[in-house]
């Protein structure tokens, strides 16, 4: 279609994009949470296709920084890919994605990440599916309680302690998102679906662990957790509580656990036994080979020879928290 204009939006067109996205689930507010509260959202990373003054297709890029040992990678998170039904089947989304992806290097991105079920479609655009591990726990009866810890809902005054726990716990693994205060403030407003169950564990009045859960994919999904050193059992207590609550209304609970086998073992000792699920729906693409290779300390030729994503993000030691989705 030669009359399709591909471009980024003007600052005053955010509402027009939300009107388009509202056609997806008939839920404008779902997308508004991200476009309004994610501090990384900028108009020059919101791409649209336009016909005769009407927006017909869009996607947004959300900036993430993730830790990979001593390196920090700038990640272009591609989300909200949508074309209005009347214009589907004309390769408009493909053209718009190609247009936007070509602009990512000048924004300083190393790699791009997206979550998708249309694996073959995104593979044609250079994305590669990579394996990550989730664990599924079916509904169960009451589990053994751990009386050492007081479990209660998160309050705003808990945030400094939670931030400190996040930095300490998540930094042990490959792939977590780096978060500053602005990121935390936004993420707390959009990570739920639409709300979340955010619990903390206290001992002697000190917050020593936390765990967040929400409804995703019609399951009760623990989207993130962490604990202070020496308090792994507090995470067990929190996950047992989440399992009890999730069992009331959902067909099971999903949790990322492979990166912390000691936690998984303790859960099993307390009677919570799950099964591993291989998730292939997160997909990666190199954006700036030279810049990416320099951050990894390798040559671009070596980058091409590597079993890249398996070496960078081995499923058994990688965690990109589900709460950081986009």
C-alpha cells in the first residue's frame, strides 16, 4: 500500500495511539498504564502507520537496562504490536516493525526483546526464540506454615526495604532489570493485571522478603520476589501463602524458580512440588553488533559464532522478572 505513511508520533498523539490500542481488548486503560507511567516511554520510540490521517498500526519500544555480570545492556523492549482489523493481511505490521527496528541503533540500544506467540513471524524479522524455565504448581490444600515470619500486604513505606532486597537478591543472577526510583514508581502502577497481590515478610519488625503475584494467562503468576541474605525460608513462607491464595480461584500457580535451586528444594520440603515448563515465547535480536560485542568484550566475528542467547542467558541461571514485561 503506497499510501501508508510510517513514522513516529508527535507528543500530543499519545491519546490517538491509545484509541487505536483500545480496539485490541476493548480496554484502553490496560495500555494507558504503560504509556502514561513507564518513565522510559518517549514519542520517538512509538511507531505508527497512518493512512489518510488515520492511525492503523502501531508498536512501542520501552527502554530497559539489564545486568549481565559486569556489563549493562540497553534493551529495546518491543510491545503493543497491533494493526486495526480492516488493514490486516497487508504486511503493514511487518513494514512498520522493519521501519522501527532500523532506527533502534541510533537510540543506543544493544539488543531487542519481545514476548510473542507468533514465533515464525518475528523470526523473519531477525528475532530468535530462547528458552526460559517456569514452574507450575497445581492447586493444593493447606501447606505447613512457617511461624517465624509475619506476612502482610506491602505498603508504600516498605518500598526502600524492598528496593534494597531487590538489588541484593536479583544481582546474583543474569538478566535482571536495573531499576532507579522513577522506574520503581512507574512499574508499581503497571505491573499488575490490572492489580497485584504484593506481600512482604517481616521478622522483628524488619522487612526481610517480598513476593508479588498477579493474574496472567489465566493463572496465578508470581511475577517477582526476593529476600535478604540468610532469610530464604521467608521466601518459602511467602510462596506458600501465594499458593494458598492462588488455589482458591486459579487452575494453578506459575513461578520462575530455576535460578534458585535452594529455594525450589525448600519448597519441596514443605510439600509444594511443581513441574517445570519450558517457555519459548521470549525472543531476542541483536540491534547494534559492534556496540554489543564491545560490551561483552568479544569481536563481532566471535559474536556470530557464539550460541549467543544460550551462552548469555542460560535458563538455569537467568531471571528476567515477569513484572518487568511490556
